[in-house]
C-alpha cells in the first residue's frame, strides 16, 4: 500500500501533463477549423467574383484592358491567398499529429501508472486479508486449545 501512496503524486503530475496535451490538441483542432473556414471563404469569394465577371461579360458589357488586368491580378491574389491558406492548414495538421502523438504517450503513461497503483493496492489488500485470516486462525486455535484443556 505504501508504494501506491508514493506513486500518487507522480500520477497527479502525469495527469496534469496529459490534460495539458489534450488542451493543446483541442486548441489545434480549433485553429484548423478556423483556417479551413477562412479557406472556404476565400474559395467562395473567388467563385462569386468569377461568376460576377462572367455575368458582366454575358450581359454584353464592354470590359476595357485595364479592368481585365485588375481582374486577373485580383484573381491571382485570391489564388495566392488560397495557396498560403492551404500551407497554413498543412502546417497545423503536422503540429496536430505531433501533439496527438505526445498526448497518446502521456495517456499511455497515466494508464500504466494507474494499472501499477491498482495492482499494488490489490496486493496490499490480499496481504491484509491473509494477515487477518492468519490472526483469526490463531485466535481460533488458541480458543480451541483452551477449551480442550478444560
């Protein structure tokens, strides 16, 4: 029982580390969701912009060369922003995998300590039961021996 008590502070510390890793994992999940939402907004904006330009062309509106160049530059900036956003998301996924591996490691350590403490407590309980049984047997033998003498 004593060694399981000595392991409890270690278990608490490891649980704190596991909780910190879980929080970091949750934070990265939120970041990934936000960045994916931003990417989706960029894609939707580009699609809307392309649709608007297409509708203007179909409506017979004359577009001058400067407007076309600005249009092309804007589309290129949107594509560049999307590419950067994809890079950011990929970076976050790599971080996510690292943090997840760290959390899995911490979780395994906590489970191992919990199992060790549980086994130690079971051994201590079995030892205590055997000790009590031995005392009961000795007491019973003592009473039997006393009664036999009378």
